[in-house]
C-alpha cells in the first residue's frame, strides 16, 4: 500500500514536469503515447 502511494506521488510529479515542458516550454520530453501511459497508470492506481 505504501509503495502505491509513493508511486502515485512520483507519477504526479513526473506528469507535472511533462505538462510544464509541453505547455509552457513547448518542448515535450516524451511522446503523447508515453504521456498517456503515465496518466493511465495514475488513474489505475487511484481507483
């Protein structure tokens, strides 16, 4: 359970960094597919 909470926190930070790179810097660091996979993993862990 603790590991899931840690992973959720890590995913949120990673997604936030990718959002910043994509939307503010106009310099995506990963593909849209890889970003979608991060979002999917986060949703799966939170539900």
